C-alpha cells in the first residue's frame, strides 16, 4: 500500500460517521483525528452544517487543548467572539487559543483592563484578548480599542453582545453552554468560508 493509500484509509476510518460528508466544517476537517488522540472519549466535535459545529469538553484541560487545536486554523484578521455566562469557560478556551498560537506567557483575564495584547512574532501581528464585561459599546468606541480589530491581528472578544453593532461581519461566533459535571459545549458558527 502506498503512503497516499494508507493515509486515505486512515482518514476514512477516522471519519466513518455518515454525517461527515465532503462539505465538512472547516475546523472538523483536519482536527478530528487529533482530538480523539488528545482527549479520549470525553471530548468530541460534531457538525451540524458546513459552518456550524459543536465542540464538547469534559474538563478545563480539554477545553484548553481544544482551544490550542482550534488556534491552528486561525489567520490574521480573525475575530473570535466568545459568548456565554460567567464561568462558562471563555477565558479557559482563550488560554488554549493563545497556547496554540505559540504564546507562552500566562494569559490572565483582562476583565479589569478590558484588553491585553500579546505579540505573535515578526510580521504576524498581535493576539488581542478583549473582555467587555464591564464596558458599553460607546465606551469601547471612545477608548479606541476597536482599532485592534484589524487585518493584522487575531482578536478574541468575551461578551461580544456588548458591541453587537460594530462586530465585523466575517467573524467566528462561539457560544459556550455549561452542562453537568464540568461538561461544556462550544457552539461554533463561522461567517466566512474556510478550507
Ligand atoms: N469543560 C470545562 N471547560 C472550561 N472550564 C471548565 C470546564 N470544566 C470546569 N471548568 C472551570 O470553569 C471555570 C471557567 O472559568 P473562565 O474560563 O474564567 O470562564 P469565563 O471566562 O467564561 O467567565 C474555570 O474555573 C474552569 O476550571
Ligand atoms: Mg472570562
């Protein structure tokens, strides 16, 4: 068997679920074999449609790992909106994203400073972690922080509903739902096409 055939066989085993057709969501496409490896049976990714999927995790550690995997698919200019109640796991997921982007610094919640920025390296812009829990859309605009959502940076916004009116159209929306026994569901909706 050639290397190509082996890889084809491996992929078909990993994605044998009938629902996974050629039009898989962009994150699922490559991530599923890795996710199974890193998190056993507890975590998983399920598709609903081309641009909608759900990530299930059973612990904060799994959420971070999922975040790190997810980050590999992010590109400059992306805005990831993380909605969900206090303690849902938005910051935990963000920590994973940062790790996946190669940021080794400790990510702490920016609730009191609204925004923390982390350089991603030469020519790669910044990773901006914005937490709008304490401010309004108007305060956000007057603070000038909206300037950080540009084509050079990758931004994560917690409590994005606070600035609904100024969120970019092409964004990734994630809503976090809290379940029993540390389980969480991250519902991901993408508004642009990805490969
Ligand atoms: N599956 C899970 N995913 C994320 N966090 C979890 C999970 N299970 C338990 N937790 C805990 O829930 C809390 C989430 O906090 P945090 O990420 O700061 O939430 P948020 O930013 O949404 O307010 C943390 O204490 C974390 O350890
Ligand atoms: Mg938070």
